[in-house]
C-alpha cells in the first residue's frame, strides 16, 4: 500500500497545474509556490514512510497541506485590512492611511521619469529636496527642512552629526523606549554622544538643564514621551525661557514626534510652536498626525540642517521619490486647507458620536442576539495623546457556534483569515469592532462576513 501511495503522487509540474494553485502563483510567484509544493511533498512522503498503518494518506490530504502552506505564506504578504480596533494611527496596521486622492495625485510623477535629482532650469544635477524646504518653512516655520526615512533616523542623525564625542543633556523623565527596542540612552551611546541626566522622572526645571551645562555640552535634547504621560505632581522646562538662557554653543533640539502642524490636536504642541519658542531643531514623523508616508523630518536653523545633509549617513537615510512627492503634495494641500490635506487622526477624531452609533446600529441590524451595539472609546495612537480617548461605539460579537463563543481568540483568528482580514479587539471577554476606524466603504463587506459567521 505504501508503495502504491508513493507512486500515485504526481510530479511537481502536475501539481502546479491544479486549479487551486493558480491564485497562489499570482499572489506569491511560481518559484515560491514550487518550493512550497516540494517541501510539502517531501514531508508527506516522510509521513507515509514513518507510519505504514496510517490510513489518512490520500492525495486530498497532500493537496490540503499544500493549500494551507500557500495560504500561510500569503497571510504574510502586505495587504489591506479592516481596522476595527478604534486606534486611529495604529503602528501595527501601517499608521496613518494615505488619503486616496493624495495618492492618486502623485501617480503620474512616480510611474514616469521625474526630476528627482536634476535642476530643470540648468539641466545639471540637483538636490532631491524639491520644494520641501519652501513648503515646510510656511507650514512649520523652520528655516530649512531635511527629510529622512523615519523619525528614529532623525534623532540618530542629529546626534551623530552634532554631538559626537560631546555631552547631550536629557531629562530623566524623557529617557524613553518606544516600539522595537528604540531606547534614547542606547541611541546616544551608538551616536558617540555622552548622556547627561538631569531632573527627576516627574520634575525637570530650566535650572536643572542650565546647571548641567559645561564647555563640552553640545545639545539639550527634549523628547516626546510618545506612548505614555506623567500626570499629577509634575513640572517641565519652559522651552522659550530655556532657549534664551542657553549659551550659544548649546543646540536646543526637540523630538516633537507626532508631526502635528496645522491640525487641531489638544495637548499636542505643533512643530511651529517649538520653532517659535526658540528651538534650533525640531524632528517629527510624517506618517502620524501629519497623515503622510513613513518619513522623518528635521526642521529649524539652516546652518545646522546643511551640516546634517553632508553627514555620510544621509545617503543611507534619504527617502525615495514616492515619499518626496507625497510630502510635497500633502504640504501644498495643508497650506491651501484642502480636505485631502487633513490627516486621518484629525479627520477620524472629529466624527460625531451619534454618527458612529448610527453606523454600529446599521452593522448590527437584523443580527441580534449575536451582535450588540455597545459604548466604547477611540484613541489617536501612534504615540500621540497616549492617555486621552474620545467616546465611540462598537459592535460586540456573540457567535451562534458555542466553540467560537467560548473563545474570542479563535473568532479573531477566523476574522483575520477572511479575504479582507478584519482586526478587532477583545473587551469583557468578547470580540469588539470599533466603528471609529472602520471606513464606510467596508461596511457592506463586513456585514456580509459577520452575517455568515454569526448566524
């Protein structure tokens, strides 16, 4: 029996011609699918030979194994998902979605040759900054602006170029760690700077900074605390006063983090407010509140920006034409106050609570008792306004299948396997989908999928 089963396994080329394989070749490529088939066929043969009495050795089992392996590989490919978490700028889900109209407006420049590094007026090689410098001067008030591939690069580049071998003063309350193990003390050490700690976790005054300054001090670095806030008995330095009192050889740099420019975000100071207060350099993210692509931006004193541009690491950190074109168009739209210039965080956070409740009721209509409309909260996310939330509405799922009802984790796993994966959260031991982050265009699809699984 073992010999007959082994001899019945088709050749790899024959398996590649099976109908269920075709979609995976389109999604994953023929070489990858071929490797998956070879691997599964090899494992299947070993399985047969290891247990000669096992009757579960049909070709259907082999094909199911191959299909599952292809599906698992496909799940790793970058794809659209439905965000039902209520976290608007969700780092795990790509942070701020780029406005569709904004994306379409730069299609032509990115699908053809363009003037990325040529000066059209002279015909000679130019810089890839385009008009970012001029646009950002109007938007955030910096003399000059440099774009790198993310804000972590911004911080490292400033330290590497401007403080190597010298002292950098940082408040103890701002020596943070963000996702992926990015720790401020470690980055300072990697850049060659010496960390000087001042103040305490909850209180750091102007005098704390001034008392720590020596001839070897290169910078006072103020860090956006990103994903936490300290409340209660606290005090922080007055940047405007500190900027006046710092000696000329000390640079005042601020990691603003969230990229708030013209958006109305309470308790989130804008980039321009730091420049106006006297900061020499301010860095921030392009894909958070700003609503653009992943990028880090450093703005401020032109002579310092020019030094950063000449740093050898700049070539490693510079972004692509796609990033530049999106940032240029986004800045133009923000300066013109066009709707498509608004960041997703600002847009979503202004949706009326009654509108969210109405959307939740539409989604739940006719599906009781398997789905209920419940009160919830939405948050900006992405390290912005970490301890603030806004009222929202969610739907709470209770599938008819008792196995799914007992296991919200199993239901979430099922939803992630849908053709358009849906990401929800577990609250009160139930799966919830928050309407604050679900697009209107996704409602019909979501209702169809929920109807099938709940009933």
